[in-house]
C-alpha cells in the first residue's frame, strides 16, 4: 500500500472527477494521502477533504508564491486549523526564486513566521525549496527545534547530508523520472532508508513516460517507487512499504485498521 505524502486534490484540474477519483484510491493501493495547502482557501479545503475521506489528512500553510497575501490573521487561521486532529503538518512553506525575486524579503518573513508557528504548535513542516537552497538552509538553521521534510528534493548530496543530520526527511516524486534528475538519484542511492517519503505533488509532475496525459494523481506512485527501487537495488513493493511507514512516523499517523 502507498502513502502519498504530498498532493493537491483541491486543484481545479480535479474539478471534473475529484470525488470519484479520491474514492477510488484505496482500491488502487493508495492507503493514505496528505493534501497540502498553499494559501487560505486551499488550506481550508484540505481540512474539509480530510474530514470527508477517512484516508485523507491535511497540511495547512502559505506557499512562497502566496507570501504576498500573508497577514497576522493567517497565523491565527493556522492556529485554529492545527487544533484539528487530522491536520498533521504546516505546509507547504518555503522559498521559491524561480519566477520573481522582487518579493524575496517577504518570502523570508513569511517562512520565518510559519517556522515559529511550527515550534509553537509542535507540528512538522513541509518545505518547498526552488532555486533558493542557500537562503532556505540559512533560515532553517535558525530554527533547530523544527522538524520537517524537503518536498520534491532537488538539492545536492552535501545539502542532503546536513538536512538528514537534523533528523529530517526527503520527499521524492515524478521529478526523479525526468531528465536532469541525476542529483536526486545520487541522494536516493545512499541516503538512509528510514528518511525517504513518496509523494506525487499531483496534479503536477506526472512521472515519465506520460502515457495518459499530463495530469498526475496518486495512482502513479508505483512508477516513482519503481525508479527508487532500481537505484537502491530492491523492489517497488519494499519501497512502498518502507516509505508508508516513514510517512506515518513523520506525520504521527497510526496505521489504518
């Protein structure tokens, strides 16, 4: 059984068949999903999905793309959502310099604010880090009491070693099936087995080859597990089992009965 530790089923790409698809996931081998918020509306919807479906959990937070919308009320909203037992993390939060560098300092401030909330609320964080490795690491080093994971890990082996030394986790998705994934595959080959997480980031990052269109969903996790298994000289089934156990431990979720 698979645990998709990072999905966005609130996205409009799922508007046509969201309920049908979500209900079909357990029969397709997907045991659990964490739906991850990026702003106020998506975080609220993540909580709603977690209550609607037993196999869903929620993460709430403000993505760096949405840092400009952050206010003090956002912090209060996160505090309120965090009281819900199905809210298991703050995320996705972080830094993203790919599109717009004008709002760097705003991104820094919003990341700092949410890391402080993670300490206050004793919740792990889900980090989005795109082309901002140095600044992201510098900020995280100032919060040694925060626990978390780097989603869609894209950094170096050296950076991975430091992150893992904090007791953190690394998440991998369809990006490792694409050209240019060499660094991620090198990290996967040597990192501790108990720190790997499987994710899709759906509807984004559908794994290659894309035989049925570009929209991704949790049923494509076996392809990611297959690539990890090849790198680590094991089986996709064992990768799925270990990563599901890691995900439950990281988020503090008991196995479903």
